C-alpha cells in the first residue's frame, strides 16, 4: 500500500490519483492529510504539495488540482528523458513535472472547455489540440508517464506491490447505415432511385434495382463475413447499430423494419451489440432514451454501451446526456480523421465533469483510430503500417487498442481493401 500525503485532497486530485495508481499501476493507495499519519506510516509514501515535509519522495504541485472551474493555462513543453511533458516543476521535486496536473488536463479534456472553433459537425478539431500542436497525438502519454513513474517508485520502494496490466484489443464496427439499398421501403427506395437518375448515377441506379430484386447482395450487408472473420480471432467484435428515426443526418433503415430487427438479433448471437446514437439525439435526452429503450426491446437486454454519431463529443454535455440515459461505457473519444489519442491515453477512464467538479459514472474507452483517417493512405500496406505504429504504442503500455471500422467503408468503393484491413487486424492485433 502506498500512502499519499497532501494538505488537501481535492476531488480533482483524488480522481487522477486513483486513475494513475489504481488503474494504470495496480497500486493500492490511501490518502492522508495529517502530518502524524504520514510520519507514522512505515511503508512506501509520497507527498504532493508546495513543499516536502522531510526527505521523502516529493512531487511539487503545479496548482491545477487546487483550482475550480477553468483557467487558460499556458502549455510549455519540456522533456523527461525522451517523453514530452508540461507543467514543469522546480528541481526539488522528484519528478520534473506535475504528473497529476498534466494527466488531469488531458483526461478531463480541459482544453475542450476553453474557447475554440468547432468543425462543420460541431466537433472539437484535432488541429486545435495541444497534442497535435506539439506533436504527441500518436503517443499515449498518460500511460507512458504512469509506466515511467511506476519504475521510478519501484526503484525507491522495491517492496511496493503492483499488479500487471493486460493488453486488450477492441475492434468496433460502426453501423450507422446497415444497408445502402435494401430494407428501405417503397417511398425511400423510389426516391433514391430517382435521385440516382437525376444526378446521372446510373451505375448506382442499376445496382439499386438488382439489390431490390434480390439478384445482387446489398454492398453494406457484410455482417456474415465479419462474423466469420472473428471466428479465427480471440477478440470479439463490437457492433454499434443506429436505431433511430429518419432525419437529415440519420438515414438508416426504419426501426419498424422486421428484417432489420432480425439482423440485429442475429448479429447479437455472435458479437457484442450496442447503440450508435443518432445526430438528432445529441442534445435531446428523451430521444436518446427512446433509442436506447427501442434497441433494448429488440435485444431483450439492457443496452449499456454507446457511440455518438460522427464522434461528436462535447464536454461536459455529451457525457451528462449519456449518464442521464444510464449508459455505463462510451466509445466515442477520438478523432474521425486523425489517428492518435484524443485524451492522451489508450486506457479506459471515468469522465470528470469540471463544471460540477465530480467524477461522472461513465467510463470512456478512447479509440486510437477511426478508419476514415486511413483514407489518406495510398494503399493497403500504408494502412497496415499506420495501424501497426499505433498498435506498438498501445501494446508497450498494456493498454486497450480500440479501432473503429465503418460499415459504409467496408461496403464502399474500396471494399476489398477495407475487408482485408479488418481481417488482418483481427489476426494480428489480438495480442
């Protein structure tokens, strides 16, 4: 057990200390605010504050965890034996930077509370992030810091007991559109056909007719193939189906279509199935609850996991919505068009709501890559190289390697390439 002394144990400090020591290091900790408790403790112990008590292991506080609300902190990068860091400390600290404040800054998405220009879908852009600007977006810094910190502590306290983490591969299939032509109904099918004709997409019009007549399989209907792929892998696919009313940005099959419901139930026999929430439910809690309830009725079980449409995460509102709808886990933390780690980590963590200064009861699973980010790759080898680069980072810290594959790309113009990417990922990255 490791004792941590600080004059004041703030909610922010408790949150980040529990994550670093408990979840990343596997170290049991206890907090102390009285000097006599610290002096009396004979096992491993550290202090965190403005100054040390004696000659103990000491980490100086930068001050972020003592604050409330949001302040615009200047981020100046420094180096810790090859690892990028910020919130530099004085020489008397046994770490050269405040690992607790820096970790909190990244995990809480502190910078996303600050004024910024959103993209066309209302998202925080990767280019606005500290990680992108300073070149560490593809590094799971929080995990790397914790790994190095653990090594430093074990050198000082070799008797300290730690638990080893286990690498996890988490392949995700995002099904916001289950079928391109099939299951669409007479009016939507006719409208789509006329749209193809008017815009001179005659190839699409012909394919639509062949699918509707049952002569050709719908290009997005790759569910049997995906299930077969996972049979040769110990990793289990997670399918997130959109189950929402038709809207401007939500154009999946009708939730009343029985064949669509049967598809979802059949996939759930072999894989994990949860909700890809609609764009329309982004700021409408009742709509989100209804989508969750309707999908639960199809599956005959409670739906606990979520993915937000277009990865449209807005802190803290998005996670308050998910908590209000009683989701336990979310898989939306990442950038659609940029590989890397939006929250600076490849490990699940609980969301901290800065406005309310509390840890919300929802666990965030950050993804390392959405397959749309691979569109910039010139060929299959380039795609695999990008994935392998991220995989190496995650497996080195025994994290969770989450990749999001889109049903539309798997059934799109480069279908063979995307299917090969999924198949190879399931074979290579399971650990």
